[in-house]
DNA sequence: GTCAAAATGTAGTACAGGCTACAAATTACA
DNA sequence: TGTAATTTGTAGCCTGTACTACATTTTGAC
């Protein structure tokens, strides 16, 4: 098959001049890595929500809203901190950095757009909300624009 | 706050009579578990593809198509076997069980539908294919029906 | 001010999915 | 047929996400 003179397998090289299967591989790879950001996005959005509605975002509340144990929430919050999206003062709650706020806002807008689109297509509100939760993390900018365009011009 | 007299936290109980936050929690939980099936779905679909086009589905080909190492592919194939979706004879390739075939078919139909919808909304083919790869795993039956309905009546 | 309850944090475990490195089987071909 | 290349399989490691169990800090009620 005339592979490159390397030992490893996944094509982490140049990227670009690959045949059909390369395209597919890149697509799947993208999907996978998106999963790791999905959770961060959910947390950022929820924290922004809590901050706005309650004035503070406590790990316990975050855990309850997300349906996970507080331990899990705390660990994920650590990831947020590592990613420079949030800060936290022990027993004083979690806060978003500027970067975190920006992310939360993008996510919020995107979520609304996806829900609105689904509803416009005739999906019942409840299902639209539920599905959007999963879908939103995989909608590219281009697709998002198409959604907005469709909603505007109908 | 009047919690239930249990020690644990995530509400794995009855499910149903919870306030607003319960709904949200259940929604997120669903999203999470969907991720574990997404990969099985991708594999099932790809294996069906290879079986149809090549006559056989070898771990190496699967790995290449998915952009992962063959070791990773083999591990995932083991999961498929454990889930009763596939069988494999060493050095003879991977095969789908009836259940696996059924899943692959459902996934194929759903994928087409999602891509068609995106394209109908004006998303360029390439982006539609790419986004569908992530989106499709989170589209419920209800939403799927709405998509079909929309495509038919436009 | 003390003490119990609640919130928070930490440790240890499990599993999925990813990798590399190495081993073994099969296939291809000289 | 014997050997090299390819394919397949296994082992060990890492990270992310989840859990339970236990420890610690705060808070609140008395």
C-alpha cells in the first residue's frame, strides 16, 4: 500500500492529500475529539446559568443539575480550570474566566438556534430541547449559519 | 433541603416525579450514555459497508477507515462482540449478527436522512456529511420523523 | 460556643477509548 | 519450501468520565 516510512499507524502527518478513506478517517477523528469539548461546553453553560440566576455556582448544584455525583462535578470543574475556562475558590463557588464566559455565550446562542430549528421543523418542544443537548456539540459554523438563514427566510 | 433519606446522590430511583432540575439531569444523562453507543453504531455501519463493498471486513481496514490504530479497532470490535452485534473468526474478518445488521441498517437510514436534511437546509455537501457524523447519534425517533416529514412536504 | 448537618474535597476504583510496543499467525513470493 | 512482509492479536500505559467511600471545612441551630 506504499505507506510512509514510519512505524506508527494513524495518519497524523501532513493531512490533505489523502484518498477517500483519509477523509472519512479525519471526519471520525473530529467527531471523537468533539466529545471531549462537549462536556466542557455543558459545564460552562450551566455555570453561566447558575451565576446569572442564583448569583453563584456551587459544585453541589452543578452536580445535581447535571445528574452526576459531586465528586464527578468537582473533577470536571478541575478540567475547566486547567483549560483556563473557570476559577474556583474553595467553599466559595465556581466562576468563569473571560474565556469561559465567551464559550458559555457561544454555546447558549448555538443551543437556542438548534432548538429553534428543530421546532421549526415540527419537533415538539420537549424532544427538541432533549435532542439539541446532544446535537449542538456537533454543529459546525457553516451549518449553524445555514440554520440561521433558514429560520430567517421562511 | 429535604433530601431523600439515602446516602448516594445521582437520582437512580423511580424517575418521573422530579422538579425541573430532574428533567435537565435526565437529559444530560441520556446525552452521555448516547456517546457510548455512538461508537458501536459507527463500527456497525462501517462493517456493513465493508462487507457489502469488499466482501469482508478486516480489522486493519476498519482501523484505517476510522483513523485509529488497529489495536484500538480490535478492542472496539471486542465490545461489539460482547454486545452481541458482531462475531469474528481470527484472520477471517468480522461479521455482523442479525442484531448488528439491523443496527447498521437503522444507522444507515438515519445517516442519509440527516445528511439530506442538512443539505435541504442549504448546508454544503461536505459539511453536511461531516456534521451528520456527529449529529446522527443524538437524533431521536421523533425528530427523525419530523425530518422525514419536512423533506417530503417541501 | 458547640456540635450536627450539609457542602466540599480527596482517594481509590472501574470502564471506555486511545496509543505504542511486542508477539504470533497468515499470506505472499522468490 | 522457506523466509519476509503483512495482518492480527496481546499487553501495558494514559486520559476522561463516572462512581462510592471517606475526610475535611463551613454553616446553622441550639
